[in-house]
């Protein structure tokens, strides 16, 4: 399980508490950030209960805080700004097994852009976009050495669930599973070039990604040349 997924699970789990869930629903349904007092009144809970649970939602990454003085009040003697709550800007998505359709969407959007800009076939554009996405994964990780351990770490954070078996890296999960079920050749090729790009970024010259479909796993494995 990647660190991002673990954090998202923690955030979503905070909404299992009914009072907290009610406060969250109230805050996100408003056009403007809301105060503790208005949230408490709207949900029928005590002020101190609202304060505790709203601040917990901030800690869990579901809400954000801003401070604002009431209209017409400024300068010395205006009092302390009011603490207001609004929906957090981050997106939260939890899928088990882990899926990353957002990554597939970015690759496909980039491929369409490349094809239109450069006048190349869509298949070639998709290969270029996928390899670039893989290189970006390596760069985001700080380009560690291209050892199986470091490669597994990056692929694990991307939802592939890598396992080392008999000197090969087998990917037990496909982050694009539903798409792969419907568009197998396209998505398997995208996976292959994505991982090729990652290996390039890590200078893993003695490792090679290849198509090796198997039941209940990703279609790509990584092994020695």
C-alpha cells in the first residue's frame, strides 16, 4: 500500500463518525467558508463538539482553515479574525486494490496533444507519452539507483504491487485494471512503455520490461537482459 493511499484511507475513515460526517457535509454544502458557531447551529451540536470535530477534519486533510474579520471591521480594536472552515483542495480517492486512472488519463491526454501537435500516429504518440510519464516517476523519486529494490519501491507507490520472484519483478496489480479489461492491447502497451521510461530514468541498463501476460496480475514483468 502506497503512503498516499494510506493517507487517503485515514482521511476517509474520519467520516465514519456521524457528528464529523454531518459537520463535513454542512461545510462543503456552503458557498462560503463557515465558522464553528454556524456549523454547530446548523448541525445541532454543542460549540465545543463542533470545534473539536472541525479541527479533527482539518488534521485529517478534509478541511482547510482561513481567518477573516467580519465585513466593516478592521484595524486596532477590531478583535481577532474569525476562524473559518472550507473543503480542502486535495482530491481524495480510495480504491482497493489500488487504481490510478488519473495517471492513465494524463498519459492519454498527453498522447492526444502530441498526436495533434506533431502530426504523428496515435500509437506512436501514446508510446512517447507513456515513456515520458515513466521517466517523470523516476525523477519524482529523486532518480535513485536502478536496483530491483528501488524500482519496486517506485512501482509500489504507483499501485503495481511488485513481487520479486526468481530474479524477476512480477507486478501483482494493474493500476489501470478496468481499462485493461476493455482495451487490453492499448493499456498493456502503455504499461510497457511507462515502465520502460522508468527504467531509463533510473539507468537500469541491465533490466528490461517485457510483455508477459498472466492471470490476475499486470501484463508486464521486469527481468535481466
